[in-house]
C-alpha cells in the first residue's frame, strides 16, 4: 500500500536525475549528493509507493518502469506548480499582484467607481474590492480589519488611523432653481434658518458639518430639519421644492451643471474640508496595498468630480 503523504521533493528529484542520467553516479554528480544517498532516496520512494520505479535497460542504464513514468509525470506537474507558485509569491511581495479592500463613505460613491476603474487600469494585476457604506459602516469595517484603505471626510477617533488628505471636499447649500434664496447675494442667516433643511441620518459627516454651521450662524435659533436616508433622496426632494440642503459639492456636480439644482450663496460658504485616505495605525499595508495607496496619493485629488 502506497504512502504518498511521506513522499518528498528530494526523492522525486532523485528519481528524475537517475532516469535522465542513466546511472546513480551521474545522478549523484548532478544533484551534488553521494551515490549511496541517491540510492537511498530512490529506494525509499519505491518503498513508499510499493512499486519498482526503475530497471536496468539493455545497455545497463537505468530506465523508468511504467510506474516510474507515472511518478515522473506527476513530478513534472509539481515542478510547474511550484514554479508558478514562486512567481505568484514574488509578485505578491513586489506588490504587482494581490487583493486590496477599499472602503468609501456613501458620499464618495459619485467618484469611487471611476477611481477603482483608474486603479485597475494602472495596476491591472491588483484586485481592488470596493465597499461603500455610511460613515458608521466604514468605521466598523476599519475596526473589524475588513478594509486595507478607506476614504472619508473626517477621520474617526477610534480605531486609531493614519490619515492623509487626498483632495478638497467643499460643502454647499443647494436649492431648486427659482428659489428666493438663490437670488440673494448673500443669503442672510435669518432667512436661511427659516427654511426646512433636508439632511442625512445621525452620524453622517455631512449632517455633523451642517449642524455646526447652522448652530454657528443661528446662535441658538432653532431650525427645522427633515431626515432622509440617501443623498439621492435629498437631491430629488430639493428639486421638488421640499426644502434646501447642505451637501457635498461632489454629490451634485451633474445637477448643478444641468441646472436642475442651484447653490445658495451665504457668508462662510462653501465650507472647505478634505477627503482623507485612511489605514489602521496598527496594520501594515501589503505591497499591493501600498501601491494602491501611493497611486491614489499621487493623483492629488484628480479623481474628484469637477464642476
């Protein structure tokens, strides 16, 4: 009964060397071993497979039996697989291949797919997986080590991250065309505070920024807010005239360009923030992750929508 679990590469190489060289002495010279050592490897392999692998040919040279030829075919496949594996490992170590998980907050969904397409063109052997979620979801993914890199507006306090600005992130007030405040230059704080503001869920970075802005200009004056689940819903509600919204400029470039939305001019606007690329402080990037990081950094915000 054969015991293939105990077969070693050295035994397989000894078999090939003996068959190709024709003798133990020549095989030993090729392998840098002694003839008794090669004979021992060959004999152990035959014992493990419970079959003769070589016999003496007509001129005294060793030739493979049918069983030996089957083993040599397997050895050739193993050699090819190991060579492929070595190339794969080298590529992983150099960063030329690998898998990288990139998380982006939902506000970034307007530029993230194009960014990933650019990465795949620049780094075709690196597989970039894109995950889009709200701020809380991206922070949770970072906390659970499910992401290599993340892009968001305001870095979290926990988990500890290394944050690098990668481009400007302006925020504006938007309204439907023809809205009275769209003609003001600038709109007065009391007029702004009389409006209904359409906003994202608690914890949204944009909502936090909006709350700070309105509290600053209102000095405690209450204001009305209607919460909505997505930026798309907010944009459609503003177009329908249900209120105005404080929003990332990068989410409304197409609507502003087409005239379906307009910006409201006011003192202190637009509020300029930055997009940040993050990685966990306690996690070193893989070589592929480092290449993705360096490519995004080198773009210097060129991947962001332009109005």
